[in-house]
C-alpha cells in the first residue's frame, strides 16, 4: 500500500479522533443546550438550524447529548486501556523474563482463562453482584484488556531477550527486573502505543454495547449506547434519535482504527506487508 | 498427537474448574437474600428458613459450590428461584435460539469472508482490493447493535420484508424461524466477516510470497493454481484461530443482538434473571457461555495441530 495514501488515511483518522476528543473536552465548559433541562414542548424535533441533530422525547438537544456522551465513552475506554496496560504489561514482561518457567506458564494460563470471559460476561457477573454502573463497564473492559497487553508484551519481549544488548546487560550483572525496565520496555513501547489505540477503539464499542443493554453508565450520565437503547422504541417515527449517536460511535471508532493502522505502519515497517 | 491432545485436555479441565470457581465466587458474594426476594419483605422468618433450606442456601459456601459443580456435571443446574422450574429446561429452550443464531452468523461470516479475502489477495492493489479493504474497515467500526437497528428501520419498518423482532419458534416451520434469525445473524456477522476477510487476505498474501509458492510457480503453475493447491491450506492457520476466537464473540455478542430483536434466547434470559436476582440462572448461563468459549478454543487448538504438525512436536 502506498505510504502517501496511508498517511492520508491516518490523518483522516486523527482528524476524526481529535474531533470527538475536542467535543468531549468542550462539553465540560459549553454545549449548545443543557442536557439536564427538559423541554417537552420541543420533543422529537427533526434536525434543524436550532437543533442540528434534532431533539429527543424529552426535548433535549441530541447534538449536546452526543458531546457530553463522548466524555463517558472516551473516559471509560481510556481508563480501561490504562488498567490493561498497568497490569498486562508487567505480567507480560515477567512472563518473558521467566520464559518457559512456572511463572510464565501460570501467567499464560491465567491469560487464557480471562480470555474465556468476554467483556460482556464479566460485566454481567459484576452487575449481578454490584448493580450496573460506568465503573463496572470500566472494570469489565479493563480486565479483558489485561491478557491482550500481557500476550503482546510477552511475545515482543521474548525475542528481545536474545538480542546482544540484553545479553551484555545480563553479563554486566543486571537482574531480570532491571533489564525488563531499562532495555525491554522502551523497545516494546511502540507496539504498546499501537495496541493501546486499537484497544481504545474496542473499548468505545464495548462501552456503547454495555450501556445499550443497561450494564454501563446509568442515568443521568449521558452515554451513546443508552441513547441508542432509548431510541429503539421510537425508531419508526424518529429515526434521527438512532442515526446520530450511532454515527458518533462509528466515526470515533473508525478514526481510532485508522490512527492505529497508520501508527503500526509508521512505527514498524515490517508489519506493513501483513497488515490486517 | 495423542500426547498433545491429552495435555490440552488436562488444561481444558483445569480451565473449566478455575472458571467455575471464579464464577461462583463472583456471584455468590452478591448482597441480598434470594429467599427474601422470592417471598417479599413481609415474609415470616420460619417461612424464609424453610425456603432457604429447600434451595440449599443454608449450606456452607464450599458445599454449595461442590453441589453446584456436581449437579452441572450431571446436567442438573438447579432450580430457578423465580420460576421454580429446572434451570436446565430454561437454558435448553433458550439455547435453541442462541446457538443457531451464533452458527448462522458464523456461516455467513465465512461465506462472505473467504471469497472476499481470496479475491482481494489475488487482485492485490486493484480497485477491488481497495474497495474490500475500505468496506471491511467500516465493517469493523460499526457497532453491530446499531447496524441491527438500521436494518430494522430499512427491512422491517420501511420495506416490511422482515418482522422487527420476536421469534415464531421452530415448531412453526424451519424457514419461518430461519427468516426471524436472518437480520440478527447478518448484524452479528458484519464485524466478524470484516475481520475474517482482512485476516484471510493478509494471511494469503504472506503465504503467496513464501518460497514453496514461488517454486510451484516456477514449475509452471499459474497464480490461481498455486493459490488453490498450495497457498490456501497454509494460509488457513491464522484464519482458523480467528474463527475460533470469533465463535466466542458471536456467542457473547448474541446477547446484545437478541436484545435488539427481542429474541427469547440466553441473552434475554440472563438480563431477566439479573433483574429478578435469580442468581442460580445467572451463574449457570455464565458458566455455559464460558464453557462454550473454552470448548471452542480447545477444538481450535486441536484443529490447529492437525493442520500444522510442527505444533504437536513443539508442545
């Protein structure tokens, strides 16, 4: 694939991602209308100059709700990526340092086990115990991210352990933990950034799905998934309630995926050939 | 192969045991008393005690865990706190919707992804390849439940080709039931078909650049012949892995899609049970979902070793 074309795709992705991140940040200080004020007289308005994306069944401005909803989506996905990285990367580094040993085997089998619990199932278990909330969504997606980062880190780190500079560090008497921190981690950082952007977009979709089935953010916190759930019974006479929040999810995820793909190619040209 | 299979089998049993422990521990720490929930806040203490006794809630946590696992091994999942019917019957009834839905979606994903991936790889760099890659990029980014809602809007509300939801049951005719599952299966398969197409394409491109394919071409085989006779089988390894992983996502993803189409499958059952605090049902359905995922991964591991003999020796 030509590099120039790819860069354009990545730039487009970066534009989309920044657009939604900016909308989320801007919503802290300004939205066209308040999302907490009900205006029943103006309920279910079609898109117009006054309400760009129309209004919902309570007369709330859909555009403003999408801006505030972006906060929830981005915050949940970002913290979930953070949990996955903070726990997954050290596990992956430890497994690679003790490759072939008991610790490695335990970490990898533990990973397999967590992989058997899709985020939705984890969220169901947490909700059955503690009730639904955005925090539960964060934990569910975050837990699912741990083995993703652990596997990726381990895979990349194992090949680094055979490199000359690591061997010389070992000869100079550095321990496994220090080598992992000083020599291995900086060299897997690129991969972590790429995987981070991919998991970020996975997190946005997962958060929306969890909120859609009622296991994520609860009212009054606006969320794209719940906006879609609420629109479902009105889809035949107010399709704009369904179209706009869905487009917001689609464009954000598309943007992040394009950025992820572009970063992967930029940071690791070897992967360009096998791009999926 | 036997040693490999036995090793994998042992790991499978261990995974199932640990998973059952995790599920039981996670759901049993739940606050609230199912007996109190079933009988209401005005229930007498002796009535509550009798019910707790009947449901086995007075036993210790350890003995409850063992009787739950022992029951499951024999196909007995306990009795629903809410409906007082065996959980096994409730699950079996719902499974006849959720499982065909997942299989239908998987079949659709494979049917679309294989030809699309192969074509894109054969015509690499062409307009067709770019179109396939663009469409799959969109397919990965579209939330499946939103896509499902848009399909309801188009095919059920506007065109009236399909019903907007519900399930007529298998007793009312196979094709009628399949028709009710068609939109949900398409929605469920969209993302998986996109991912599978991309994996198929990239795996084939990798294989096509290998020496053995070049040798086959040098011996006079056309690109098409080299692809069908040599490259495809070798390109299947990553594709198989992804198919295995996808089946788990399809089973879990089905829970969300069932919600869009009001299908009375496992997803609806689990949400109903959560709201009624019917924990024995939640526990059992979660265990079945996780069991399905672990079993599929086990099957993929075996299939993997069958396709690539080097793996049998390595582990």
